[in-house]
């Protein structure tokens, strides 16, 4: 039974796929092969039926994209009419001399019933229909299509940026963003196609006029010359058939023109077109003046009182009924957002969204900063956040998660707060309408403003008005706007918290990317000898000490080599650091520059080594007094370099490196602590200070350079 059902579905799918090719071949056949009048009648009725169906679908569409196949449907319905015109022309010219029923009963009915058998009347009716179709409906719809296509294409980049902004803010999921991008692209394609499809209707109308002229002239010539008919009889017979043929094709063309105009002039709404129009005319304020004006006109002398007064009464009755009528709701199946918003909340129910927040990165803004993420104002902060995520992802070697941006009424109007993995890592104030002028250290003058500290680097700064920008730049300040202040602060905090953003999911994605280029390396890395969680732990340890994962293939090779000797994560990290020392050093200084370092003297190195051996895996194996002296001495030695924003490293023995890095990180977070084994051979090293057990002393004059 299951096999039969599957075969049936496959057969139905194949049959549906074959309908369009077969229909296209039939259209071509109608133009080439002579057909009897019965087939013509069936074709004309099918043409009218399809045109009515297309019109109904267009009127019931909630938005233009609900009928995205309309341009293609318009093409094939136009081809159907032209094929029927060619087939009917052949029948009219060959058998027209036999009478009005020569081309079938449909053409006969249109020629006799609709125009009363008077071909002159038929010519005028056909001319009026052509004017309505070509000059009014088709030309207007074509112009609307052209303008809509132009505006849609112009707005395409902005819509794409808005989707990216919502995605970065966490307002939509990646899947929803993908669907919205696809909808935007489909909308652009649709209006572009409609701009060209409107030419089908115009060309069809022109073809209808030419076919009518051919039928009339050809019929007169053939009737008089071949069939020896009188000129009057030939004119009566052939013109009536030609008019009937033209009208039976022109009326479906008019229906399709109306459908095209309805589609391109639609505005997206949860209501279909009929309900949308009724809802917008459903106001008593609109109908009351209508009733009053019609009543006034009805009492004027000479006016048709019996028509005007009932119309005034009808308008008044509509106004009275609409006065207390409830607003029209959307059609069935459309979301009733008003009803949903008014739905009472059950206080006994608690949702997961109230107790958890899945965003790894969060930026909360006071209400005074909402303008920085307002799309109507360009959302400058959202664009900067996107750039920050892209740049950090390239530097760190994994995709930085989305930043969820939201307002927080508990914050001050100009305050913002940055959280990583639920932990608040930074907050400060920002004035969105002002500029922050940073003290560059070489000022030529002073500018008045609100004195603050730069939230990212702790520099002296002042908030100034926009009109003071020129004076601040001349005075030597570095001037940035509010969105740059917040974005820079976010960039710094995210870079420091990279290890908190890296988990097993990111580890798996990193392995999947590596598997495409080095499948055997990944196979030898996990699940043996290291599990996914162990690999994630090693990677987090590297990130926590400022080692990026962007060259993960080299890191993975070092992990594989180290895992042959031990599976201890701490030991693997230290061995990996020794293998990728060149990668670490190049994050400190460029390849051609010497590496400024602060080292420890032999006595202090011995004290640290003994403390590590005794303490084992203790987080801080050093005695508190020794730790305080080390921190003070290193901070004193590093002060001149920190004050000049120079990059340098602290170098110690491999055994003491990890413990010393933990000790100094709260005091010198930007300074890497390296072991001797991590400095590549041949890298020039400049020793700027040597820290001893009793303090620090400058080593520039004693040992200016040491080369490995």
C-alpha cells in the first residue's frame, strides 16, 4: 500500500509538471493546424474562464507577491488569445461565406446578441473597448509597474541593511532573515517582470486591431472575388464575424488588464482588496456629507427628484448603520494583532522567555539612545555593530554571536550597559546629539565641554556640541560621535571576553570548516585523542590569553602532536603555545620590528619556579607577599610603555608562565606573558627592563638588544 501511494504521488507530480509544456505545444498547434469551430468555441470559453479566474485571484490577494506568478500567467493567457485569434481568422476567411455560424456559436453570439447584428455598432463598441483597455487601464498599469519597479530596486539596499540590522539586534533569527531577504529579492523580480509584462497587454491590443483589419479586408476580398458575393452582403457577413471574433478576444483581454492594474496598485494589507476598500469606506464621517449634498441637490428645481432623494436617503441610511458598527477584521487566517495585543495575560503562567535570555551578547540602551538604532534615522549604531562583529570574527577566527540590542527603562536616559554571557562587563553614559573629544596628549588649546573619561581606554575627554567640532579638531582633539563611542567600547569588551563566547557549538563549526580542507587532520584530532569538550577547553584557554584561532589548522596540528604525550588541557595549551609562538608574537609587533620585553632576573625566576613546583595546579601558587612585590615591580617597569601606548611582552620561564600570566592579567590586561620557548629563533628582542626580587631596574643601557 505504501509503495502504491508513493507511486501515485510520483505519477501526480509528473503529470502536474507536464501540464505547462503540453499546453504550450497546444497553443502552437492552434496557430498552425486548422481546427473545427467546436474546438474554437471550447477555446473561447476556456479563455473567458481563465481570465475570470485570474481576475478573482488578483482581487483576493492580500499583497502583490501573493500572486507572484502573474507575469508568467499574463504571458500564457496572451498567447492563448493570439492563438485563438489566428485559428478563428483562418476559419472566418475560409468558411465565412457560409453564414454567421461559420466560426462557431461563441463568435456568432458575440456578433449578433451583444451588438444586435449591426456591424457598425460593433465597430464603435470595439473601438471604445480598445480605448479603455489601451489608453486608460493598460497605460496606467504600465506606468505604475515602471515606477514600482524603479522604487523597489532603489529601496533594495536599504531593505537588506534593515534586515541585517534586525539580525544583529537579535530581533529575527537567521532563518527569518533568510526568508525576508528572499521576499525582498522576489519583490524586486516581481515588479521588474510586471514592468515588462504590461507590454504583453499593450501588444495584444495592437494585435487585436490588426487582426480585425485583416479579417475585414480579407473577408471583403475573398467574398467578392472568390465567392462572387455582393459587396454589401460580403461586408455584412465578414464584418459581423470579424467584430464577433474581436469582441470575444477583447473582453478577456480587458479582464486581464483590470487584474494587472489591481495587482500593481495593491498595497500590502491583512485584508483582501474587497474588504480593504469596504473597511476604508466604512466611516460614517464620509457618508454623512454625501447624504447632505445629495439631499440639497434633490430639492433644487429641475433636478430628478425621484432619483436624487432616494440616493440621499440611501447614503444617510449607510451613515447611520456605520455610526456604531465595529471595525472590519482581517480575513480568516490573517493574524489579528489587535486582538492578540488585547488578550489578557494569565498571571499564573510563566514563560521561558521571562527567566532566560539566549543572547550571548547584549547591549541595553536608555530611552535617550533609542535614536541610535532607529531605522528612520539610519540606525548608525547597528551598522557599526555589524562592522565590529565582522572584523572581530576575522581576527578571532570564529563567528562572533549576534548582539541583542534593546531598551531598558531602568537605565538613565543616556546610559548603556554591555553584557557578555549574562554578566555585565561595562556600562557608561553617551550623549547621542553631542560629540566626544578625546585628549590626544598634544593639545594646542582647550575647548569647553563636559569632562569625562573615555569608556574604552580611560583617556581624558569632553562632550562637546556638534558646532564645536572644528575648534576641537584645530585644538588637537580626536572627535567621534556617540555611536562610535558605544561601538568602540563594545569592540574592546568583546575582544577581552572572546573565551566566554566560544563553546562546543563554535568548536564544532570550526572543525566542520577545517574538515573541508584537512579531513584527515580532523579525524586524528577528535573524538580521539581529545573529545569535543576538551578541544573547546583548549581553544578557550588560548582565547583567554589573546591567542586568536584564525590559523586553526596550525593550532590543530600542534594539538595533535601534543596529545600524543598528554591529554591534560593545561599541558597541551603550553605545548601548543610553544609551537605557534610566531603567531602569538606577530599579534604584539610587526614581523620586522624587534619585540620589546620585560624579563625577570635569575633569582626571581628561581623563586617563581619553586613556588609552581610546590603549588602544583593551584590557581595562584605564589605567596601573597611575593605576589604583591611582583605586581608592583612589573607595573613600575611597564609604566613608561603603558603611558606611551607601546606594545610589549613579559617573558619568563615555561614553568612559571601560566601562573605569572594569571597574576598580572588584572593589572596589565593588554600585555601578553610569553615563555622563552614561544619567541621564534631569529626574532630580534629588545629588553626594556629586568625585574628582580627586590624591584625593577631599567635595562636599556645595560642590555639594549638580545637576539635569538
